[in-house]
C-alpha cells in the first residue's frame, strides 16, 4: 500500500486556499514543537460564519495536505462548528496519514483554533478558555 492516500497527495500537490487574507477577522499562527514547522491561518468571518479562509505553512507535505483539507472543511461553517474540528476528523477526510505524520495534522487544528481565538479577542466575544487549552498563537504573542 502507498504510504500516502490519493487524497493526501492531491491536497499536497494542489493545496486549496493557500495565501493570505489582507483584512482577515482572525489570524492564527502556530508552531509544531516536534519539528519546528509553522502555519498561519486567516479567517474572514461574517455574522458568525466563516466566509473565507486561507493558510500559509512552512511545513511538510502532510501539514500542507491537512491544512488544505481543514480550510475546505470549515469554509461556510459557523465559527463554533469550526472550533469542533479535530485533527482526527481531518485525517479521516484525507483517508488517513502514516502514524508518524499524525502530529503534522495537529498544526491545522491548532491554527484554526488560534485564528478563532484571535477573532473572539478582537471582538470582545467571551469564550470558554478550556477550548483553547494548549493553543499558543505566535501571531498574537508579544513576547
Ligand atoms: Fe513538521 Fe509535518 S514534519 S508539520
């Protein structure tokens, strides 16, 4: 069996939603402690719905494929629904990843969460801190 599924190869070679949104409502930048790769996620939000999202990543093929799939999965969804997106769901939508690349998919989930948190913070929207436990937004970090 091939190491990577057709879907992973497709999203790696033709990633969807790559780029930057200049007037994004939420930006999340996260780093993968295991490999040092980083990902930035931009969200455009209208009336609580994600109308557009784009990403940039300095990461491996699995990170590119998972972020590409993640952006497809959250576009058009309510912000609260996007928050429920797990790396497991993204990996399943890609028909799996090799076990040693699962950590790459965490980057996509955390980038979405960091961007949503940024949106909440910028708009004074209250939220449950527990939902963002362990998510560090480098973009919002002053240090
Ligand atoms: Fe760094 Fe995959 S090896 S994100």
